[in-house]
C-alpha cells in the first residue's frame, strides 16, 4: 500500500470507529433520508462519514450527478431489461438460497430487478463502473477505450474521467484517474488493491460493518430472490394473492386501490416464467416516505417498514407500518 493511501485509510478508519458506530440503527450514515434520493446513501456524490469524502474521492470517480451512477438517457445497457440502465452488470452465476423446501417454491438465478441492485451490492463491481459518463464535453477523449451497450466493465475507460473545471475549462486537464475496482471487478484487480479492502473486511484492520453493503455472490444467507410466486391460492398455500396482475410485467398488492404500483406497495416481476420475488419487490432504491410526503424514508429503502420506528437509535421521525408488516404482505401466517 502506498503511504498516501495508507494515511487516508487510517484516518477514515479512526473516524468510523469513534463516530459512526455510535448510531445503533444506521451506522456511519448521516443522510436525512427525507425528500428525495439526493438525501440518501444512494447519492454516490456524497459521503455521510463527515469529511471522509476526501478519502472516497481518491478511489472513485465523482461524477457530480446523482442519477448517472445508475441511469443514462442514451446508450443504455442492452444486456438487461432495466430502465435506461447505465451500469455494468455481473453475468456470472450466483450461489442461490439452497433450502427451497422451507418455501416449497422453485428458486432460480436473480432476475433483472435483482441484478440491478446486485450490480453494486454483490461486491464485484465498483459504484462508478458506468457505461456513459455525464456532461457534454466532460467525458474522456476515449481514444479507443470505451464502454458501450454491451455493459462490459472497462477499467481503461473509467480511468479517463475528467471533471468540469479540472485544470482549466472542462476536459482540458489530465484524467483524474481515481477509479479503483471494487471486486476484484469481473477479473480486474485484487482484493488488497481495491475498495473491497474496506467493504468486505479483507484488509486486516478494515471496518467489518461495511460488509453490510456487500452481499457477495453467495446469496444463501439472504432473503431468496428469483423465487417463483404461486399462481394458485388456497388453504395451505401460505401466500397471499396479489390483487393486481399484469402478465409479462408484474403483479402487486394494490393497498390503496388506485390500480398503480406505488412505491410503498410490494410487487412481483414477470420476466417470462411467472411472477417472481426480486430485490425490488421489497426495496425501492429511491426511498419511500414512511408516513407520506415529507416524512423520513423507511429504513434500508424498504417499501413497507417492517416495524422499525423512532424507538430505535437513528430512527427519529420514522413511522412504522407494524411488526412484520412487510413479511405479512406476501406470507399468510
């Protein structure tokens, strides 16, 4: 490890240990989680570990725009059925939940509405690994190193990022060269030279709590995704029937009867083999107000608050939907 990187690492580690762990519910995050995605941990241009943005800016491209880390208006990833998707995705095989008899349902590989989430959270792809960088004239000269609609992770391309105002007018200074892999990122880099040294605890003194944001590719200890939801409902099925079904698209539990899949309503995704449970069935990455417009978002981007309320550390202003409310949306128990 170079001295500059080591000193930054030691400094941010000290900050994390002395301050971030004090919050029992949402360690390390000072985001207000209110009003919009800009005020959440999914705003990748921000750091909520105090001044540690200085540290983060040394290892990832700060594109200065919230949406670009996931979406692009042109040249979106053609590998995945996701809205204007701007990220590299992992086309590899995940180790799936291996206790299917506990659900009595077929379980397959994650579908598109899980792969989008896993493109950050499986720990193989860095948060700045995008297909298109923002800003007319701010993107690199490319010189043969380009990402494109195939969504291939291209380290040379990502290392050419130039920010507005970087040594003169936009795109006139040298490349920032701040991109580091997270992974190893689909075969590029090693754990000891990537962001994973903090985020998966592999570095000897790395803060283990960062692992919460890196699920890995072994999904056996997480809620199953790619689970085929029942298509018949009777006594003994143990699943509730969605009251809105759109074949080839989704089914959802329309709690307010408006005929739309609102952000606070659980949904199931149909990508050709029937309605399936995916990450986005229960989570909305943009945040869901816990008690209507203007209120704090449900913890961990859940669509329905599963009982966490202001009585827990770090949850002031969050309203609860009741204990196990999310679980009981689908499960009849």
